C-alpha cells in the first residue's frame, strides 16, 4: 500500500508526550505531566448547563456549516467590545477548534509553490499544516535575547515574491511572548502594502501577566484588517478544550471559501458545543481574572525555581501558560548513565527517570529548549520541580 505524500508528516509531540504520560499513569506509575496545553480548571457551570440544556432541547441536529447565527453574533459583539473590531456575521465562521480554524484558513490561502512565514519557536502544528498543503514555510529564528519576537527587519530578510501568508501567534505557544502595541503595529506597518494575508492566532489573548495587554494586529488600520484572518476560540479562556469550538473572522471572500471547504470536510461544528459557547461568550467571564491570577502564581514559582537549576535558564513568559527554559547547557552531559544530546533525549530521560513529562523544544523548531506547561496544580508543580532537580547533576 502506498500512502499519499501528504501523510508524511510528523506526529504531534505535545499530544504524544501527554498520551505517553497518561498510559504510564494507567499502569499505576506516578507521572506528573507538564505536557498538556489545557487549563486544569473545570468548565464553568453555566457553560455545562447550557450544553445540557441544548441536549434536552433537542438542539442535536445539523446546524449551518458556518455555525449558528446566535454564536456568530456573540463573536461579533466580543470582537467589537474587546478588540475594537467590526465584523459582520458573513465575516465570521465557527470551526471545530482553533486548530481547525488555522488549517481551514491556510487551506484556502496556500498551495504548491507558496510560502508561509512562521516565527520560530512555533506551535507544533503550524509547519505540518503547511506541509500537508504542499506549500513551503520559512522560519524566522528568535531567542530569549529577542524576547522570542520578530521585527519588521526580520520579515524583510525572509520576504519573497512567493510569500503568501504571515502566521503570527500572540500570546505565543510555546514561549509566552506577547507583542505590545508598538511591536505588533510596527509589523502591521511593514505588511500593510504587501500582497499577503496575515493569519493571527490569538487563542491565548485573555491569559497575560504583569501588565501586558493583548493587541490584535487587525486594529492597526482598515487596510491591515482587510488582509487579516483572526483565529480564536473558547478552549483556553473558558477551559473548554474538549468542546472543540474555534472561530475565525476575516474578509468575506476568505471566510466564504472556508465555509465551502468546511461543508465538504467536517460539516458543522458540534451543535451542543456551539450553544455552550454562546453561554461562555455571552455571560459574565470575570472568573477568568481569578484563573489568570492563579496561573501567575504558578508562573512566578516555576520561573524562579528553574533559574535556580543551573545550567538551565528560563525567561519569564508574558502570556499563555507555558515556560520555555533553555536546557542546552545540559547537552553533552551524562546524567545517571544517560547521554543527553538534545531536547528529545532530555524529555525521554525526565519521563523515564524523573516521572515528569515535558515536550521537547525540537517539536517547536527550537531544540535548545523544552516546554513545561504550568496548567496544573501548584502541588504538582512543586513535586515536579523536585523531581526535575533530582534528575540534574
């Protein structure tokens, strides 16, 4: 049997590490997972009640492919109120998770011979999506010295006549970098007259720390808005990862193409989840402030402890719920009989010897790092760091 070339993609290491940790726990092994990219808080009660009500109300049938109008209207209000952006419901589509939103947008925008610019470190699925679609990606390397952010000059150095999409993610997974208004608008100014589309993944927008504020690049000008697809969803902000609802807002031509594509692939997103998402976006969400406050406590603790673990160094993330420590100082060393050559070796060693699951930085295009999620309890973080310290020289 010969598989299509598009099947030759790398598996998601984030999902793989989390799955391996769960399998070990199922065997009775005491594993602490720092691999999962989902809040450990439970879905809010009013959201769960809305899902139950949708079931009891028999709202369990097909919906319009692009999503129910009630949810699109709520998304439009959210974008206006929180981001200062005006969108009609024809410029909004509801998808099966923000991952699906990104893939849908790329699917209608790029093809063989096109290029997608992706700042690195990047979320694991971006480059694989580009590969699936037969396009090429060009990465812009960043580091803790640059705040894990790109500049207009960086874009100028890689821009070509093949560039079709610039894919931005702020707050960033895995680094936690957040572009401030000056930084993101400088990028917008450079791209304003370029014949490209910006895909802006803003799924972590509500999870920011220490005075940082999320700013959407689409707010720079009407011209930039006309070439930007904003991606967001309910998974991170409302602890609804399993409900699988994302959305995209952008030019009607692009959104219309996405809807046609979706009609032939997954059809509509789950009806029950859509009605639950209406409740999530419609009702008071002040509880998110408390969640972010708890995330910040965990962040501050884990950053300090990691920087005490020489030769590891760890930048302080501005958003999301990950730290991305530089562990390259451990490469070439032998730890309890295990030679550590790269981030994959280190992640395997920590899982097998320390019973803690992290994600190798190689998955994010940055082999000198590992990603540690602090979307877990403080008890787990304290114990997990103790185990990490016990694995180091």
